[in-house]
C-alpha cells in the first residue's frame, strides 16, 4: 500500500471511503493484459484496455465503442487512433483508470499534447486542471504555444490569461522566436487588441519577420490590424514603404489621417492593469498643473484639513487648465475616482474632466458643470486610452477655488451602466459609505436617515423629522445619478399615518416632483417608482400626520433595494398596522403593536411626552466639531452640543418661524442661503480675504 494512503484524513464514523484503494486497483489494470477486451493502436504502440471502463470514463469512447459505429461491431478487438501522440496517450490512459496525474512530472511539450487529448476525448475536469496549471507557469518561452493551443480548442479562460500576459510583455513577445510560430489568426487577434501596447513600428517589423518565416501564408489580414497612422512620417516613408507589403494608397491614407483628424480620434494603444490605480507615483504619474501639487497623488485620503492635504486651482482666470496629471505611460481606463474637499458640510463643487494623449487635444469624458457634487466621486465612462487627465472646477458654493484631495484612475472589470453619461446605480447610493449626507432635517444624529438602520428606532431616536408647513428633509447624493426608484420608512411605532411628497433636483434650485402622496394615508415602508432622471438632491416634504404636526422618516434609500432579502427585512421590521401605498408589498398590514409607554395606539392619540413630538426636541442637526474655520466659512459660529451657544439659541428662537418649504426650495444655493439653512448650519457664509485660511487664499498678483 502506498504511503499517501495514510495521509488521507479518516472518514467520519459510519462512512466508508476507499477511493484510494479503488484507484490503485484500477491502475494495476493498465499495465496488465488481464481481462482486457480491446487494443488501442497509437503510433504503432499497442495499449490494452477494457471497453466498459473506457466507456464509463469518456463520452468519446462510449460513442466509439457502444454508439453503433464500426468500432462497436461484434468481434472488434483493435482500434486505431490516428493523430494521437503515444506518450501523451499513455499518460491519459493512466488518468482514465486512476483519476490521477502529476502535472509537475510531465514535460511541457507532452503536457500540451495531453491538453489536446483531454479536449478531444472530452475530459473536462482534466482540461480545466491542466489549463489552471499552465496559467500559473506562463513564461516568455511557452506563452505563444499555449496561446495558440488555447485558441484552437476555444479555451476562453486560458486564452484570456495568455493574452493578458502577452499584453504586459508586448515588446519582448514581438522579438521572441515563439512569436514566429503563432498561427495567422492568433497573430491577428493579438495585435488587434488596444491593450497590446508596443511601438507601432515594432509591431510592423515583427509582422514582417513572421511573414518571412511563414512563406506561403498571406499576411494581408495581419497587416490590416497594424495601425499605420500611429507611425511617424519618416517610418511610413522609409521603413514601411520599402518592404513592399503595404500599398502606397494605404500609406497616403495614413498620412492624411495624421494631418487632418484630431489627435484623440486616432486609435491609440495603451497598457491595461485591471483594478489597479495607475495615477500613482509608483506608476510614474505626476501632477503637472495645479497649486500644492504634492498632495494629490500621495494616496492619503484621511489627513487633510483647512490648510494642507489637497491640490487646488482658481476657478476664475484659469483658462481651463485646472489640475492636470500626466500618467507614466498610456493606459486604458474607464473609471476615475475623485475626493473633493469635504471637511465642511456646506460646500459643493461643479467640475468637468478631460483626457488627452498629447496634452494639447483634449476630450471631455465627464461633464458635471451643471451639477453640485461633494466628497467622493466614482465616475465611469467607456474605456479610453489616456496619457493626460485634467480636472477643471467650474463652481464652488463657498468661494472661487476648486480643491481636490485625491485622484485615482483605473480600468475596472466590474459591470456598470451609463445613461446620458451618468452612472445608473444598482445599489443604494444614499449612504454614508457613498458620501451622501442629510443637509436639512432634524435628528439626534445628522445622518440617521441614511445610516442603514431600519430596526433600532423608537419614540426617542432613530428618525429624522421636520415640522409640517415648515422646511423639509433633504438628502444630497455625492454626485448625480440616474435614479428611477426610491424607498423610505415612515416612523411606525403606533398606528399613525402620514401624507407627503418627494421632489428631486440637481442644483437645489429647480425641483421636479417624482411622487405625490399628499392626499394618501401612508404608513411604514414606501417604495416609489418614476421615469429615470438625473438626481443629486432629494427633498421629502411631509404634509400631514394624523397624530401631530411633525413628519418623521426613519430610513431613505435610492435606488430602492428590491432584493428578496431586503423585502423580507422590511416585512420583519415594518410597523404594526402598516400598509404600503405604492411599490411591492414589503410592509403588509399586521396585527396591532402593544401600546408604548402607556399610550394607546391610533391616529388620534395625544403623545405629549413622546420625544418624537416634544416641542423642545426640535433642534437643528448637530454640527460636526472642527478646529478652525472652514474654507470660506465664518469664524466664531461653532455650536456646542445640545443646541447651546449662539447658533443653538438662534435656531431655538426661530423654531416656529422658519420659512416655508416653498421658500426654502427657492433659496439660491449659488448665492446667499436661506435664513433657515443658515440657522441649521447647513451652509457656510463667505468672508473677507484676510479671514480666509491658507486653503482658500489665492494670489491676486
């Protein structure tokens, strides 16, 4: 018995597992003529076999031996297998009987033959195992042969890994001997890739060498994949033309394209590093324009404040130069992540992003000049080959300076959807994680509405509210998204019902009503659907409460999470006697809840002691503490906890005299904020140049 017999973990009590001995016993049949009933002839070598075992292990042999073919006729004792390497077949036959094969002990050329036989005889598990092993052992010496074989057998996964490896070593591949042995289609498929990045003249000369090595093969289809306009005039006239492989008309067309079209219209090649941020000094990136350059690419997204940790440019008199970054090499990217300065809650920015290959001709890939954005921006676009990226700020709600803390550029394989150039999210983006925030509304915690908590709420906490007829609950998303659904949880610890409406905006000036429940009695979970549209701000306005004069909302999300897990969670956490006025039935009408704190349930019950409705609870959102003045903010206006201090007193004085929700909606975000918003510390106010900290000071000469 083999030593490895004892290395297997013992089977659980009651389970008999003798697979190892079974494999060994069957393996002994390979080297014995005993019980053999068929002979397989491979390259004049005779292999004894057993029909029933071969048929049980392989669909190919099952059809051959029992499928009505001539090999299955009675009396057939010998079958010839043409085009089959004997050494590879011997290893495969052993595998058929034992289910084992040590790939590390097999020479590479034989291993490729075995891979071909595994594909031919439909041993899918073996084919996968060999492919995985080859992926881990790729080298400049073997990748061309493996790639060719993967193409022939349509091994998609192995083929992709080979191409990725060849992309990363394009220049070395072009000058290697194995490149000359690639099939015509493999060469063409390889150089058609945008990510096969090498000098175009080197690619052309490698194709010429391939054509000379493969006499009789027509290189025309390969030459069509060479990008002549990417070569210099001198290369076209003195190298390409002299080979005679390219017509004069093709060369003239390439020269015409160079001189007449925009540089960004040329079909460039670029390096592809999936999920890797290429805007780093490690990859050779550098900030070439912008003030305080050192901070942008240092990777630090935690340690920044009023005076350091960001790069900036003046919004006025900048001539569209903005903040520009030069990448170390041309890269293929489809994602940019920005961190806009966000140490105060009041400011938002507008901006656009352009890319270039020569720092002269730029294409705009993101245009958020008509939107108000804050904090982290996760932006997607169709993949582009890029060498230069510039971010140009067009607006700041506090002053005339654009501040950028971090910039990342990468290619992601994660799926995303775009509509009108905006991301269509598939998960809730109204979360703290996604940099959303509640900018208007009253709560013990500023972002209780979007912290994801839908169970831990009661009479005292866990909700955001506003007084009916005054103000609203407003959520700002980090960036504009295409939104078509929303979901909110109305406070439902008793049997009360609410009426409300929801409006959306991209600039907090023009609002569009997407849901009107002002005449409906609504309870608990609400799922709202509407035509997809750009959304940055969401305003929820309560119009009626059957219990008192305050509107309470526990949770908000967009888009609505309609997964089964979420729906079940909604059912389990929904209020007693709750009902849904729109959307799926994720808050069914259940039996009444027990009364709370001795109060009877029902829409008419008075609840003078409940924190949810106490007059002295109507305090502004707590202001996050900070040391110093925000960039462009007013000094000496900080509020202490519990509404104390000048700011808290001011709000307490005006808590019953706040401007109406309509007036609040018309406040000019770009100019002076409304008195109510100033009282709630939602917006910072501009100040004189001498009072502005270093972050916002710009040279005037």
